[in-house]
């Protein structure tokens, strides 16, 4: 779709006039003659000004069913803000309003609250952002392709942890370059972190935007991503694994959505390929992804026990993850489990949460990272208008037995991490 359809909205026309600058939603809540401003979370601790506003709102909304007049506007994300128009206005409870914006169903702000406790209050119903997307020409926020706009001003940092990926990294880099060309990005970088491979990692594709950074000691997947985060220079961050090949439209579809709000973590689903198979130009067969449908057997290794065989269709059972908030679990999985490190997009302020440093080898450091991002206000949005291809490979750990040993250790790390403060850095 080269241009948005003829029924362009006023919001789109005004957005085009800003050069398609990154957007955010802001809501004004009216209590009497006083107007209170609520912005979207950006991954940082709540400002003192925001805490003061919530304190006033709490005092005036002791009854959670009481209604307030709320007006939702769309503006550019950086100062000086440019307001491009009103998204909608409605009468709703302040608690609901805060929840839709990503702050959760609570007025309380405690620097020492744990990630687990915070998750019980967090919503993932991203309907406001979906409404904005429709105003901007995305007919189906989850499955629909985005209209083509100029992304030449947008910067992107791609971070790839690199251990044992010598056989696949060249086709992965080739797929990145094709996706960059499709998106017409000018400012981008791909940082591949060589995780102390015995044979140093090199790439055949010579491109000034792609570089390999070597770690002198083994830092594992999370540590490699953290090293990439430290080196990244752009505010749009994409995490990718060195055995995961992109569809040509992958970067564009995710970047467009990232322009609409600062607090969305976008993920796509994957098709599994036979070992060593190359780049695909077709659509990935995402029905194979376990987030679409999977069978969990009794005794499965995980943070939550599985006592009997069960089939879980997470995507459909949660309406594309919208009903996966407030600590909901389906069998052994929750919202954070839907986030896989092989491909995910976010803003740099959320990426700077970093991955927990205590995980060793195979384990859910990506889901643990995602839990903290969600607890800080990120919403997980699946993007099915594109996908990736995962190249199957032998166990990185050496054997299934060794991999399970690593997983058991890392599940203990995960449980400890989820009980630490949502706003502090990870404990070493």
C-alpha cells in the first residue's frame, strides 16, 4: 500500500505535516474546573509532578466507579510538542483511564514494590493505541500492513547476541539489509556481540552500519544484549537472534507502530526452518509458533507447574493479548512469556531496563526482562503483518540434559528477579 486511502483523517494529514514525527497520547482529566494531564509511561520512574497529580486524583476519586470527563489528544513526542488533534473524549472512571494509558489500576506508587506485585495491576488492553493506528490508516492494527510513509529521519539500533551462530549470521545480516532497504532507513546500526566464541565471529557482508563487538569473557545471551544496549545510539531498539531471518517488511511494520506510542513492545511470530535453509521471500507460516497453539505436557519444566496435559492457544484466547493483563495466566504462561528475545521492538528507555545478569545459558531471561518492562507500563502488541524464520540448530548447551540443567538454574534466577523492585536495577 503506497499511500493511505482517500478517506484520510484530519489526524493523518496533520501528522504528515509534522514529517511523521513520533507520537504520544495525552489525556486531560477534568475535576470541577481543574484540568489534570496524564501522559503515557516511558519506562522511567514516575515524575514527582505525576505523583502529585495522582495524589490529587486519588483524593477526588475514592469511589472507583465515579466518572470523570476525559479528553484524549495526540501530540508529537518531543518538545516543543505539536498537538495534531483530539482522539476522543468520554466519561469514564479515573482508574480505567490510568489503566488504558499504561499506568495500571492503582493510584499507588511505591519505589519498592516488586515486579510480581506490580504485574497484578497492569493492563494490556491497548485499544487507545489501536484506535490511533486506525486513524493513521492501519485498518487492522495486528494483522494489517501499514501505509507507506517517510521514515528517513528515524534511527534504529539492531542488537544481536552472537554465540554459535557462525553458520547463520550471514543470511541473517542479509535479511536485515533487505528489510532496511524496504524501509528506506538512512540512520541505522546493527551491533553483533561476539560472546567469546572460540572461533571469533566474522561476517561476509561488508556494510559500514554492521559491526561485530567481541566480549573477552562469556556473558551469555542477556549480557550480550546488555552490551549492545550500552553501545546503541538510536532510540528505536530491535532485538534479534543470530539464527532468525526477517521478512522484508519486518522492520517497517514494527517501526510504524513504534511511532504511535512510546510504551509498546512489539513482537512477531516465527516459522521454524530446517537447519541451514536460507532467506525466504514469502510470508512466514506463523501457525507453527507456540504462542498461536501449543500442547504442554505434564511435568513440563517451568516457573509454573503443569499437572496435566493441556492445549493453550494464547493468541486467540486473549484477543491478541489484549485480555492478558492483571497477572492473568493460561496454564503455565502469562503475558511476559509471549515476549521472545529472537525478535522484539521497543523504545530505548525500556531497553535500558536491561536483561537480568545472573542467567547462565538457556533460560527465560527475555521473559523476565519483559515482565519488568510490562510492570513499568509497556504494553505487548503482536504484529502479524510480518514474521520471522527461525533456523533450527543443535542444542547450544551441548545436549538436552545440559540445557535442562541450565533451565532449572535460570528458573530459580527468574523467581528471585520477579520479586525484586520494579524500579531498581537488577541485582547482581
